[in-house]
């Protein structure tokens, strides 16, 4: 499943900067922690929100919002 990682605003929880998109069948849950590497930085992200989207054609994608640690 197409999975996108975003930074969550620490006060409102709204979606912020996009970090990465991967293909993953892992069952992500609130509280999971993951190390992300970008071209500029390496950091840990704690998942605070999982959003699953189902399109009319049956395509399933998800967005993971998290706080940088």
C-alpha cells in the first residue's frame, strides 16, 4: 500500500511537511516510531495519526502523521 509520511503540527495535529512515500504492507499504528532519512537529515518520527483513503476505483493509500523526536 502506498504510504506517505508527514510531520504533524504539535499543537493542532494538522498535516505539515511531506517527508517520504513508500510501498508498505506494515500495519502502522499510533505510537509507532520510525527512523527517516532525507537528503538533509536523519530523525525519528512518532506516529500520531493514521489516515486511510479508499478511492472509487478501490485504490487504498494511507497517510501517517507524526511528531519529530
